[in-house]
């Protein structure tokens, strides 16, 4: 090994050894979110990019939209699910389905939702269909199928799908460990599940909550850092790595039992020739409630909208 190669190798090893120390050093900062002292708001999106569409995730449509609200004290969190067909004023398009916002970049989605709800979003993360599947396979230790998974992502599936599922078929209902491509089906499939698009929006939030529970119940910085490395490989994000480390420490502090999941109050509608979703009057007070302290005070922890 040449002296130059040894120096590079030593630097890389040193950087890896410093990651856990960086996480611990960051813990004293976690009472302050990346954008201020109040409730932390993160926009999480899944792009429709994936085979046969293989461009960047940020160049597709936002077919999964979740607003994550985390209390300033980092002791509670709420996912508010926004259906992809929600009819909102999208910069560059006017009034249209909200999923169009991503075709002009993730910041355009931030602008759309900040304007719609009067909130400040600290940052965003976007993954693609295949990016999500690969991330789940790595996170849950599933190199080839559910029989090979060695941890995490156990879901109580309330539907079956044999073809045109969005990912791999799911043959049976009930509690089961999903691999990445089955999890993709759980996040995307709508035709045969209760609630259709609404059901799939809730399913997306459920997968995120389950992943958080797996990390939080493990409780180790090593597991958290592993999850962050997977996140970095399979998402595009506005957060820097130091900010992600701080968010990872935050995730360890939030008790999974306090995490709430709610579909934003909405209903199906036909607008012109388009099948769309109209937000109901209760949508805006719900977002205000979550934004106030990271908690939906009218809902029990872990609850979902009927």
C-alpha cells in the first residue's frame, strides 16, 4: 500500500470512527431544530419516478406527501397525510392537484404547503419508488425476500394483491414482515384497499412510524447512524449530514407511543374533468393544531383518521 493510499484509508477510517462521537456531541443541540426553537416540520415525499421512469426523484410527481410535526421538546410527533390529488394553489400551475408541485422541484412543494397552511417547513426528503424499496430492504435486512429479513418492518396488512400492485404481490392478509418491494405495494396500492387513495396515504405514514419505532426501540446510536446512511443513499434531501444526525438523535428521544398519524380531513371530488380531493374545513385547524406543539390534542396517540 502506498503512503498516499495509507493516508486516504486512515482518513476514511477516522471519519467513520468519529460519526458516533459526532452524534453524541450533537445531543446537546437537539432542543433547537434546524430552523428555530419551535415545532420542527419536515416534508417527506415519494416521487412517482421509477421503472419505466428513471429520472431524478425530484423530477417526478409527488405521489406520497407526509408532513411530519415534531414538538420543540422532541417528545412527541405527528404525521399528517396529504392525498396526492388534493386540489391546492401550486406555484407555476395555479389550482391543480398538489402532486404536480414536485415537477418544478421540491422547494416548489415547500412553497405550496407553506402558503396553503401558513407553516414553516425546515426541510424536505424525497425518494423514488425503487429508492424506497431498496431502502426498506437495507433497513430491514432483506437481501432477497421476506424469509430473509432479520429485523423490522412488521405490518398488519389489510388487503391482498396479485397483479398490478405497484410492487411485489401480497398474497395474504394479516401481520407479516414485508421486504422492500412488498412495502412498495403497501405504500402504493389503492384499488383493492379500504379508502383507496386515502388508505394508501395512511399506509405510507404507517410505514414511516414503524421504521421510527424500530430505531427508537433499538435505542442505539449505531442503529440510528445505520438508518441515516441508508436514508442518504436512497433519498434526495435539503438537510446536511450534521442536521440529519441531529434529527436522528431527535428520533431516539421521541417515544413511539406518542407518535400520531392522521389523514387530513378531505373528500373526493370532480373538478372540471379531473378526479380530485377537496380539503374540508377541518383540514386547516388540524394542521394548526399539529404545528402548535407537534401534537393533535383532539386525537389519541397512534390514532388514524376514520
